[in-house]
C-alpha cells in the first residue's frame, strides 16, 4: 500500500471483472492482528476481498 487506509474508509475495488465499492470494516497486519489504521508506504496489510478479486487494485475514496 502507498497511502493511509483506516477502518470505515470507502474503497473502490478495481478489477477486470468490474469495479465495486466497499466500506473497509476489517483490516489486519500481515500476522493477522487487527489494526485500526495503516499509515502508508511501505506497509503490507490484509483486506478481506475473496478470490474473485485476486490481483485487484484498491483505491481509497476521498470525501468531497
């Protein structure tokens, strides 16, 4: 990940099968420990998406 994510953020899942919006309700570090926020690069986190979104890009939606 490059930018900050936190629980409650709206995300856009960008995938060849179609884009989707989702609220980030669960976020864990790579050890599976729940975290409230990920400060950004360089950090790896786990966001549960399911196999249908393998290799998808994820963008945080900014509030306007």
